[in-house]
C-alpha cells in the first residue's frame, strides 16, 4: 500500500479548510494545527515545525482579513504576508506549497471581467486584504520562487460552513428556509462563484500531480460568471418558493470574474458542479442543521 502524502494545512478550521479536510482528509496524512498550536507569524515556530515534519505538501488556506470581527485592518497586511513568507522561506523542507490567493489581487476597485492571470501586477489593490494577497502572489510569480510554490486565485466561493449571515449564497438559502425575502444589499453584480466541493477537487489535483505545473498561478474559477439575481431565482426554484427578491440599489455593479483557460488546460476533463445542484446540496445541509442557525443574526444583516 502506497504511503499517504503528508500535508500541512493552515486554516484547517476555516470555511475552505474544513470542507477540504472533510472531503479529502482520508486520502492524506493531514496535520492542521490551530492558531493556538502554531502561530504562523512566529518565524522560529514555523521553521521548527516544518523542519521537524518533512511534509510533502503545504496547503496554505489561512485567510487573514476575511473576518471583520477578528482582525483589524492595520493587521491584515502584516500578518498575512509575514505568515506566508515564514512558510515560503522554508521551501527546502517541504515538497511543494499550494497558496490560496484571491481575485482581489487584480484590484477590485476596477471591473474585473474574466481577467487573465497575466494581468497580475497591472494595478495595485487599494484595500489591505487585496494588497496582502497581491504581495504574496507577486513573489510566487517572480524569479525568487524556488519553483515549488503555486498560487490558486479564488474569486467567489460558496458552500457549507461559510459565514451565512454575510455570504450571499448561503445567506439567500438560509433566508429562504425561513421564508424571508432574498436580499441583495447593493446593486446586482456578476460574480464567479465556485462551489467549495469543486475547489477541493481542484486542490486535490495539484496535490496528487507529480509533474510540475506549467504555470505558477491559476484562476480557480468556474466557466461562467453568474449575477446575484439569478442566484436568488435559483434558490427560489430549488426550494419551490416565490420569495420576494429585493435589490437595494438599481443598476449593475462592476463584474468580478476570472478567466479559467489555464486551469482547464491543467485539469483536462473537469466538470464543474452546476449552480442548481450546488444550491440544492447546500439547502439540504442547512435544512438538516436548521437548529444551529441564528435566525436573529440572519435577518439583521
């Protein structure tokens, strides 16, 4: 029996990390220390951990700056970049590193319509979260990259365990379960929403592949962007309801989507989960866990 690959997963208790470990954990020997067990911004602690464990793959999913309640804006760039570089400088002590980047690296202050990876660096992000991701990604794409660090840029991602009071797809599903109107808090907008189960499959491809990828960065996006009104209508369709869809502001906001040609070339015959199926599975999960939902927190957002 072949030895399971040893994985070091950061952010294992977060939305994406939790889904990845649940979906793919049996295939690997996974170590996912908590923040209290390993402080990623502590260079000596990270170096000691990596040199002692000889991991095949580091999966850096820890996302600083996505939870407004726990991180101040002033800390985002410092903690995010420090954590990344503390791991990256130890690249000789692991096989490869997969870093979860973001479409925010392309600068969300402008419209991003099926933007390609070679647009990286054309505009510096105005926000701290995007800037932190940008700095790490620029290193990955530079000659300084030892060749074993890869960036997967996610634009939108939805699925169970996400922050349902704040994240649109889960928020819409949960509101529908309670027969509440479906709320679009600003303008309608086109997004690239990737189902988290598909993201886990994409990550697994890069973990399992023994050949060096052609590129250092890939947009991890579905084939087509979808607008928020269409998502809300799909929620109504899946649940068999006709709930009101309320759009706060008229017009269409700037698109946020990335071209996935590189990714499709790398993955080959990969089928993305349809929006309807993803929402159906999400609805079934939230229905089974309805007792854990905070109704007051949900409708107050």
